C-alpha cells in the first residue's frame, strides 16, 4: 500500500504543478494533504496523554 501511495503522491504533485483550474488544484492539494497525514500517522503514532499528579 505504501508503494501505491508513493506513486499516487508523485502523480498528484505532477498534476498540481500543471493545474490551472483553482477548484481542481484545491482538490489535488487536499488529496496530497490526506496522503501526508496518513503517512504522518504511520510514522508518528498519536501522542499518548500524560497523567498529571494530583
């Protein structure tokens, strides 16, 4: 799956670099953002809340 995301990431960046339509560019950037967040969550697990002493 990671390989598929990398290929998709590269494809989206190429499309975004050439896109002239602001609406389509926004959609491409949003999809790039989603892939980045997905990768970030894989690399950095959610921070566990710390318990404070009473």
